[in-house]
C-alpha cells in the first residue's frame, strides 16, 4: 500500500533535515529516515495533517533506533503533534528539542481560527504570548494554556 506520508531529505554538513507532509500511519515508511552519518536530525513537521494510533507507535519505535549521540530537533510542529507530545511519553525522543510549534488562536473580530508559529521561549509561565490581528486587535488563545504548553519544561 502506498504511504500517505511524503518524506523529503535534505543533507548539509552532518545535518539531515526531513520535511514530512501528509499522514503518519501504519503505512508510513519511517525507517527510510534512519541515517548513519548524521550528527543532527531535524524533523520539519509543518505539513503533517494527521497521526493515528499505529503511526504514534511506529514513530516512537522508529526514534528508539536513532543513536543517542544524534541531536534531534523538531520544527514547525502542528497542533496534532503537540497534542501527542503532551500525552504520550516518548513521542519526542529524550534529549530532543522542540524548536518551533503552532498554537491555536481565535480572531473574534473576524470570526477566524488561526495557527500561529511560536518558539518555546515565547511562552512564559505557561501563558500564551499576546498576538494581534492585522488591525491590532488581540487574539484569544484557543486552548487550555496549562495543558497545551505542558511539553515546555524550563
């Protein structure tokens, strides 16, 4: 069966970046991302739309096969990934770093939901950073802060 996960590999001086898009499920060929030569692996998860229970299991198993000496960075994590990070131990390999992630905000003025890219440094004391729309109106954070930012351990 054809995988619904697209994997693009970019290599640059000991760093391997994998740009993932689509769905992580039982048909995903995650083992194709095992590389021996990398000192650092970046997972750009920007275009992940879904992950199911088989995908979660396979993702955790796959990461266990990555040597502990390899630095792992997770970029552009969508809400579906952050929700898994918060509830499933081992979803992010121990020592791995979430560099950036999307957070849900609501624009009441325009009745529009939006995902805004944040870095963990912007979140202080589990409080969502203030974000504004194009008119300068403050957006509402559209999740429970304590739960959503649970993965950020300072």
